[in-house]
C-alpha cells in the first residue's frame, strides 16, 4: 500500500467517517470536527473561522464537565495557522509523537527466560499495571487500579510482563469500531528493568491479539523512548501528531 493510501485508510478508520456512515460509540461528528472521548481528532476549518470554532469546542467540553480539552493536529492535515490560534486561545502544546505503523503479521515473540506475559484479569494485576504507569508517567497518570481493570475487561485489554514475579512492563490494545487498525497505547517499563528486552514481548502480544481480532494494521503514537524498539520490529513512520491541551480552571 502506498503512503498516501495508508494515510487515507488511517484517517477513515481512526479519525473521520463519511457522512451517513455508522460511527464508533465514542465519536461525535460535526461538519467541522470529529470528537472522540471529547478529544478533537479531525477538523476542517477555514481561516478566518478558527477563533469561532475553538470557542464552540471549548464551550461543548465545558458543558460536558470536562477537566480539559485536547486538540490533536496531524502533520498531513496542513491546517495553516490553527496551531497558533489554539495557543493564542490558551492551549498548551504537547510533545510531538511519531505515528508508527506495520502489518499485524508480526507473529509471537521469542521467549525471554524468566519473563511471563499475561493478559490482566484481576485487580492485583491491574494494580501492578497502575504502579508501573505511575513510575513511567508520574502525576500525569490519573486513573485508579479499578478504572484500569474496568477498561481491561471492557474492550481495552492490557498485558503485563512479570520477570521472576516482578512487574516490569505493560501496554494496552485499543481498537476503534469499524477500523482495520488497532492502536498500541500505555506502554511502560519499570525504570530498573529497561534495556533488557522485557518490553518487546508485550508489543508482540498486542500485535498478535490485533491480528486475531481481524485488524490488518497496528500503530503506535511513539515517543523517542519506545520508537527504537518499534522500528526494530518493522514499524515505519506514517505521520506525526501534536496535541494541544486546554485545562479548565475550577
């Protein structure tokens, strides 16, 4: 598949459905934007309508009781001036991530001695993942073990890596309804166990699960810490994405 065809397929699966098509349960589409869990994931706004459109979306999020609103801009959108308009409205630019993609035919991982990969089913396992996330993401991690377990059992499975009984790595798999892509999110490793090959099997487990779900492609919004691991597994650049975050004041 060509790069342009892949981008079009990604947008159709993950960001915008044609008018009249069935939408994922978490999406809302207007002529100007697509919202997913309150995030703005697609837009078609012309100058000079930026300020008005931003104000509308802030009002929608505020009325829904949101604590913040993230607006995600993709490198192939070319929304000239929108990033500047978001910052002028009080949005804070977040780190740019590289979206990496590959076919879901990766197959199982080579076993690592002493490492067990398990799909979490219990609160104890969810607590291990919660603690790994705290170590990796710090105060930016705002879930609870109970929240995490609910997500894991409700359609966003998590995998946990245990090395000789010690939690060392984790990650979740997310599939948007009606999409041929599955997303690798929430990857984290214990700081004391990095660079020992413990995260790669967690990637393999999720890619294999995506294939079993019928997803042809997998992708990850990768930061520099995980990008080398994914590239070594055959993931390639699709595009970049930058979030712009607005925090509502109490």
